[in-house]
């Protein structure tokens, strides 16, 4: 394997466009279908980039669109350097990239470097025998004396994290599905191959990478058993019983991330890297992965897996990133393709429309980058998907204990009166929830007080106030109201939210004037789900 190509250094200084950015996540299967197969595609994204630009976001993040058997709907990659025919072609991607750049939007793409599909040529070669050039590109191990897997590691989707392969007479590891074998990222040849993939997309013009499941990239070389977690907490799968200290979180991941950062820094224009980090030790890992000039940012599942939105939860997130010297930069999201939509998780019987608007204001007030998931600008609730239409392997494995991921991945409603809400001319790969067409883009675009237009207004706040983009954040109160300041570039802002179920009395301190507010009813009272942003006008 030859070393990865070296890109040409940029001639302009790197601009930190990403610091404090708003990034819009697109799940390509569900955004817009242009070829009539019921599955969204790249041309569909391109056709609707004007809508995305109208929100006022800085960038789009596109979930995987690479060739894949779709066992995990694109997160099982069979070719890192092409486009799956269901989504289009490389030329379609190039056209998407050009259109996004013309509209002033950056484009961030997923890189799934912890594992591949079992259909990837690397794995197909690796499994043939123990001596071929790719033999050590995946994590293989002999059985125990009794034929059992090498250790007790469990997979995220349920069952042992090992599958027997008769050709090699060994087990291969997989942290997710058996069809997603674990790469041996300790192997220098594997690292070079992954960096070459990064070069391919950076040279094509992408503006950054979201690194999927990055804390799973390297495990314990001794393959030691994971210890059990203390009893308590929600457990819906064997994976939840273990403290995953040996199959993830290795400090050996850090030097590779430094190489990734060196690669992106060698390109002009400020290319961006953000790690996805899930797990019991996510806070520690995110700090390590972004410290001292490694990746630019990281986000975890603090909000995504939270069953309730509380003031203490926001305090926890704030305290995770105090802004110490050498510290990386946080990213936050309330909804994505791996978690039920926030308005359904956190409504607790309250009005979902009011909740959606308050969540958007809260999101834009947090310190860090913010990710807005497609449909969040419409206030879409979690879709109801009947069991017979479920396709997500996690949803099927854990039904009915969890809401699953399918309900967060249903098609985007564009036109209320069109078949399938304007997403496609045929039955989509996931059904349209009966509540969603009435919330379609065309309906909300025409209504001045819609959630869509509220989103545009609230995202504009982030652009207009540097303190929201890059300023400090200081918690002032968490009971009964959430109150914090944002300070930076000569301005001081005060944010106050009522996350509870009862009205609370509150008056603005002297010197502060309102900039924006959601769900207010009368002066001096903050109803449930109300929020205000104020600016200090006197020293």
C-alpha cells in the first residue's frame, strides 16, 4: 500500500467559519426523491438547497451516500470513494457541492472509518485466509478453547460482538451489525488507506468531515473482557450491561486523529472535523479527541438520548466545556438520525409547537456549534411507523422497548396537497406520518407565524450577535428557571427559559432589553416553554 497523497497547501490563512456555525443535517434517503424509486437522492438535495439556504445555516452535513448493501442504511460502506446508484453519481455529488457553494453553504460529509461493510473489497480479501495482504486489516481472533468468542464484548445492536468465519477459522469483531466488520485501525496500512479516502473527498472540494463512531476505532489489543456496569439505568440490550472500556476509547486513537487534523489543515478554506462520540465515557473522550489541536469539535448524545429536558441537563452540558486552554470546541444537537425527535421525547403532554420554538431558541443560544436536523425547522414530531414497515435493525431488535430510529427518518414533507407530501411520486421507503403533510414546507412558508419562519428568525439571531456564535456562557440559575449569559465582542446577552410545566414570575434586570422571545403571554410571567433573549444596554 502506498502512502496517502499529500494535498497542496492552501495559500490563504484558515478561516474558522465553523466556530459557532449552524449546520443542517440531511438524511439523503428521506430528503427528496427525483427518480421515482421512493428513496431520496443527491439531485433531490440539490433541488432543495434554496430552502436550506433560506434558513440561514452555514453548512449542510450529508449522511452517508456511498455504495452500500444498506444493512445499516449507508453506515455499512462498501466503497468509500463513490456514490451508491440509489443516490446518483459522483457527477451528481459534484453538482450538489457546486450549488451549495454558490449559495454560500459549506458541505460536510460523513466518514465511517471504524468499520466497513462485509461487502467491502478489503474485507472480502481479508476473510480468505490469514496470509493475504489484507489479512490484518480487520480485527480477527481465535476462538476460546470451548469454541466461544474471544471475549465478552457485545454489539450495539444486540448479541455478541463477534461472528465466526469458517474460511479463516476465526472470529471477526463488529461493534454494530455482523455485516459491519471492525477495521483494525492500529494497522499503519489501514490508516494510510483511510487518510487517502479523506484526501479524495477534500480534493473534490468538501469542507469537512463528521467522523462516525470514532471512539470505536481502536480497541484493546489484548482483547480483555469488559467489566459489568453497576446495576441500575435503562437496559434494553446486552450492550447496556457492560462498561465498554476495552472495545472503545483507546488512547491509541489520538495519534490517528492528529493525522486527520494535519490532513484537513493542509487544505485552504478552513476544513472542519467533528467527532461523533457516544457511550458512558463520552465527555472524557470528546475532550481528549479535540484537545491540543486534534479534531476541531465533537458532539455526544447528552441531549439525544435524554428522555427529559431539564435545567440540570443544560448545566451538565455547559460544565463539560468550560473553555479551558487547549480545549476543543463543542457541538450540540437535540435530534438526529439516531434518536427519536426531540419534540416527541420532551413534550410530556405539552404543546409540541410551542416546545419546538423554544427548543430552537435554546439551541441557538448554546455555546458551540449547533446541528439542526432536517424537519426540525418544521417542528416535525416523531413519526409513527407500524411494525410491518420498520426497516431499522435497531428498531426491529429492540421493539417495542424503544421508539427506534425509523420514526426520525421518515420523508421530508414539501407540498401538503401532493402525493406523499411532495417527497416522491411513489410510496416512499418509509411511510409519511399522517400529521406531517399539514406541516409541509409550502404551508409553513406562506404562514408568517409558522415554525419554519420562526426558525429563520431565530437562526438570524445567531448571525446577528457574535456573543451567541463564539462568546462565553455562564450559568446564573437552574431553578425554577434556566438563566445564563453569553458574552463576547463587546456585548452581553441574557437568556432565560421556563423548561417546566408551571408559569414562573420573572422580570428583566435593569439595563436589559428584549431582543426576541417565544411563547410569552404577559409581562412579568414566563409560561411553560417560554424563552427570552435580552441584551445589556448599559455598562
